[in-house]
């Protein structure tokens, strides 16, 4: 009887009398089953803990793969400086491309001018690679430097440049570059994302320029030699648009490759 009482009851629902009259062999089996279940419970808890850890690691990896790298302050300053330099240089470098194949019959494969510079390409490239803040800072710096003392605009510089019909497009650089940078970093880099961001930026630049042309045209005393609004829209927006779209295609490819290398 003492050996029977040494084994504890596996369940509180069992009365003392029932436990006392239970054969020792049954008690031993019950105790072994209890130990076995206890071990299995510990194993189950350990497996559940491991599964939680694995899920957390998987979630971190998936989040890392889908998370867009936002440029930090040192990167913003670096790309703003690069964007400023590229914009200044691009203002004075004419853009060229290889002639289309159906034009090769007369002169063979040759280089043709796009009748635009790389300026707008530099503006949008900064947004696609450096992000909205870098693009914004670079174009604000470009305007400030050009309006104060450096002749870095297409036709010079200085405060009087605000009466130039093309100045509205320079103002559009600020907003267009910023919007391009915002859109380019809304998701992991894709070529169609960069293309869409650049086209929206280009549209904003032209829209701002056209609005500025309208102000110069219809506000008396601003620029009496400007001529008709329609003709100026053709001159400053429609005529260079084809060449600018070709430049945009090129900078989208460059931005895509660089963003891939930067893992952003």
C-alpha cells in the first residue's frame, strides 16, 4: 500500500479511494503515459517556438526584398551635387542619336542631332536615382546660381532672365524633378516605373513652362516682344519634345541599371 501511495495521482478528478485501490502496475503505466505526454508537450512547444522564429525571419527577408531604399542625408547631398553638375553640363551639351535604320540608305549608319541638350535628361536622371529631395535641392541650387551670378542657363543668367520665355521651363525643373523623384521611389525599381516617373516629370516641366508663357504673353509690360502664345508653345514645347522623349528613354535605362547596382 505504501508503494501505491508513493505515486501521485495523474488527475485531480480521481478520488483518493479510487487511487488507493488502483493496481500498482496501472499506476506505473499511467505515470509513464503522463511523463510521455509531458515530453511531447515540451517538444511541441519547442517546435512552435522554432516555427515562430522561422516565420519572423521569412517576414524580414520578404520585407527586405519589397522595401524601397530611401536615400539618406549623405546620399541626398551627394546626388544633389551630382545633379547640379549634370544639369549645368547638360545645358551646353547637345544630344545626338544614331539615325533610324530607314535613313541609312542615303548616308549609311550615321549620327543625328536631336536638336535638344541633355539638360532635361540630367534633371530627371537626378530624380530617378537620387530621389525627390536630391532632385529638388539640385534644381533650386541651379536656379539660384543662374539668377545670381553664373551664366549657366541656355542664354546666360542674371535676374533679368526671369523675363525670358524659357524661364518657366526652368521653374518647371524644380517641381518636375521633385515629382519624378517621388514617383521613382514608390516601389522597387522597374523600368516602366522609371519611365512613367520621367514622363510625368517631363509633363510637369512643359505644363509649368506653358503657364509661364501665358503669363508673359497676357500680362502687360512683362515681355512685349514675345509674340503669340500658340507660336511660343510650338517653339518651346512641341518642337523639342521628340528629342526630349528620346533623351528620357536613354536616362531611364541608365537610371534602371544604376538603381539595380545600388540595390534600391
